[in-house]
C-alpha cells in the first residue's frame, strides 16, 4: 500500500473521530439540560398548567405559591414551575445552566392591561446572556384563548414587541450608567425596532387553554426541543 493511500485512510479516520467527538459532546450537552422552566407573572395559569400536565390530566384549583414546583414530565425532562410573585420570580436564573427550554405563560384575556409587568419579566429572561449564548428556545404560551375576551396570539406578539422595544431603550441606558457586574444582553438589532425574529434564540407563540385542557400546542413544542 503506497503512502498516498495511507494518508487518505488516516485522514478519513481522523475526520470520523472528530465527527464522533463533536456528536458525543453535543449529545452530552443536551442531556445535561433536562429542565423546562414554566415562567410568567402571577395568575397567568402556569401552575395550573403544571398540575394539568403532570397530575394525570386533572384540572385542580391553584393558589399563588412562593415555592417552586418540580416534577418529571417525560423520561428525560422535568418541569420547574417558578412562582410569578415579583419577590421570588428572579429565582429562574438559578436554573438556566440546566434549562433546555422555557415556557412563558401569559393570560390572553388580561395581557393588554398587564403588558408592562409581563414585558419586564420577559425582558429579564431574554436579556440573560446565558439565554442568548445557549440559544435557549422560548414558547410564549397564550393561555385562556378559548375565552371571548382573549386576544389573538399575533396581537399579543405585537403588544410585547412594542413594549419590549420601549423597555430596551430605558434598560440599555440604565445598564450603561451603572457600574455593575450584572450584564444584560442587548436584545435585537441596534438602530431597529425590537422584533422577536432578531433574537439569537428562537421565540415562538402558541395558543392554549388550561381550563378546557387544551395543551397540545405546548406539549408538542416541548417534545420538539
């Protein structure tokens, strides 16, 4: 066997080894991120969604909690329901290193009245550098879409983009003026109005209703991540 053949064979083996190492690295990294975060302000319906998803499909009354709920939803994934109270909801950041995806729940019937606190919380989530670096996928789950007063998902998306655009201006200026170790990722493109499509991570919108046990869009999205 001449040297040319040996060189080609060695190169082929080296390429296969590199591909194998990269594949195993990506698989290990994905397996290490096994948490789906359920986020949202109080009364959005995320705890009811958590219970409906995990407790044999039974819809049960819920009350606002100050403690996380945690449970297995698939063989490889667990759900973490973070309380929506503004005093404790920041705890979501502790779980970001092991987060595979985020379900951010909004109430479709009251989103227009609560757009400011919803957008502020969502901004906190999206602007975490680790979320953008890891390109953590986010689903905006629009709950109560069966109600006659519910806004369409496209309208909710536009409302959030408009409010996030306003927040970006004030938040960016505030971060620049403060000397702090805490950093925020700049959301979107400089010089352009904020759009979810401009983010490094994918943000999707889906309709659902905990009340009538319509969570197929949420479940399908989780499985696909």
